[in-house]
C-alpha cells in the first residue's frame, strides 16, 4: 500500500536573510541618494564611507512543515529563530530563496503583538481578527470563547495599555488560538504567563494540533514545553539548521551544541567527606571513589530510558 502523501503547510527553499550592519532599513530619499553616490564615487569629499558589512541572520534554509505538525524551533540566542518566524509571518521578506505558506497564519511573536494600547481588549480582538481576514460575524461567533479562555472578563473593556505583561499574554494567546487560522506561530510568549496558564495554553495547543489539524511552530528555551508539545524539532545555529528530527535528539543536540556529545561513562573522585552532618551520631565519612554509567549512549536521558549507575565508595 502506497504511503499517504502528507499535505504541506509551510515550505522554505534556499531561504536566506541578509542585513547590513550599522544601517537602519527604510532611510529617507536623501539618505538613499547620498549612499548611492558615495558607493560610486568614494573619493568625493564628504561622501566617502567604509564598505558596509553584511550579516546573514539565516542562510540556506530548506525546511518543510506539514499540516497538523507541531514543530519546535530551538537554538541559542542569535541563532536565527525569531528571524525564521518573522519571514514566515511575512513581517519581513527573505533576501534569497522562496517561502510557500498554505493557509492563514496567526502570529504571536512578542507580548501584545498587534495590540493598540488605547483600545480595549474587546476592540483589539476585533482588530486582530480583521487583520487575519476574518469577517465581523466570524469574530463575533468566537469572542465569548476567547474572553472566557483569557480569564479577563472583568478587564475586557479596559484599554490594554493598563494591562500587565501577564494579561497581555493571556489575551494575545487567546486571540491567536481561537481565530480561524491554519497555522499558529509563537515565539517564547508563554515565558511571561503564570504556571497554571502556561499549562492551559500547552493543552490548548496540543488540542489544536491533534484534533483541529492546526500547524504550530513554537520557539522556546524551555525544553520541558518543547518536549510536552512538539512532535518534531529543529536546532538552529549561526543561521543554519544543524539538526532536524525527534524532539529528544534535538534537545540533546542543543544542550551539547559545539561540545563533545560522547557520553562519559567513567568518573573518578578524590577523597571528599560528606559536606553536612546533622548529628554527631551520623558523623561517618562517605567517600565516593567512582561512578559508572551504563544502559544508554547519549548524555541526555529520556523519561523512558533506564540508565544504570554503579557507585564505588567506602
């Protein structure tokens, strides 16, 4: 029986994003003409300047995300995670390559994305829905569910500029998760919310991906949320994908990025006594001589793994 063909939600082909260091995008016409003249006549007095330095935030990105998949994106600061999501959300354009997005995208790349501070929470729900192409009747059908999920019933008619950062997150996530979109993009937004709400959001995202078939792209430095939510994960380093595969292997690759990932199985210790003794009756020295690890071959353990530790002490 032929394998069922999976439907593509997002596809990156040879994508790169280049910035010019020391320059701000969107200069005035006068500044553009001045730069144009200086580049062609460097010897002209008052116009000479150094050749601008180019920096690739992303380079040679080939990535396919399938419908209904929950993809985790991890990497160190500056690896290109947020740039990848901004390109996919069409906040900025790629310098090279192509990005194909099949479906409407709901983006939450930072706290309060798209909110207008002087408008109420209720008004911002309508604005966000309109930006995503939803009709007023579609938003009206969802608004009670959004407000209830956010838990902000008492503050929904208050201008959002008076909201705390946690309230911003609650409303922002509730809007993004309930509006009619096929793809949900999130960048570390749950880091601000309280633990109870984080768990509520994770359960909602799992439900969206597994029951509603929504595609989720999730960036986080919290490996526990990556493990509990994602079924596939990529690791970014210096603007390139260095790993694409299972979540546990991706986490292990990320934690030991740039280091020797070979599992050390033999540990030898010098003469050291117990650091704390509660009573004189327990004042017995405990010397750990060695530790041996077996039953696994990777320095990151999954909860299903059963590593064996052998201690030698006297």
